[in-house]
């Protein structure tokens, strides 16, 4: 949200609106899915396994794993930057960091790969859906209802 705020005042307002909308929208869907599935995290199932990788200074969460919220947010941001930014190199860099975010969630033992994969698809999918909606309404000039030409009120 801080990036959307900075973009709004310093760079490109359409990008700022797209970042805020995709972040909030994908976050709401992700939160609803977490409450619906209530999946356990790796720390819950593997806490007694000596081969389980965990960091001593990082607290382990045990619930609401599916989908990964960090990954959803990272891919929603990266896909939005890739689609709406005028600088396509910036979009590739953002997608690289989103992939690192996804990997770190698994590496730190906070998520399984399917949590991260679905978070990636959710973030990328919501950003793509937003881009399609913006494209559709930019072509149709934000006309919600079109009346026939012979329609009289």
C-alpha cells in the first residue's frame, strides 16, 4: 500500500490505483479462502521431525496456511507492475522478487508448495482480471448500460 501511495503522488496514478485495487482485492479473497480451508502449516505436521528445517528465531505458525498470503500479495503486485508499468524491465524484476518471496515461504517452513502455488495463481489471476476489466471499460468508455437508439424515456 505504501508503494501505491508513492506512485499516486510521484509517478503514475493509474499504476497506483491498479496496485491498491489488486492488493486489496486479492487480499480479501485470500483471507476468505484461508478461513474456509483452515489448512495446517508444515510446522504443525512436522514439528517432531528432526529433518524439518526451521529457524530458531522465527515463530512457527500452525494454522491458515492455504493459500499463502505473502505470495498472493507479491504476485498481485508483480503482475500489476508488469502489466501497467511503462518500464517492462521493472516488471521482470518485480516478478523475480515475487518468485523469491514464494520460495522463502517454503524455505522458512511456513507453507507447503501447493499453498505457494495457489497464492501465485491467485495474485496473478486477480491482477489479470483487473487488467481485463480496465481494458474492457476503457474501450467502452465506462458505459455500464447502453440504451437502444430508439429508446424513449
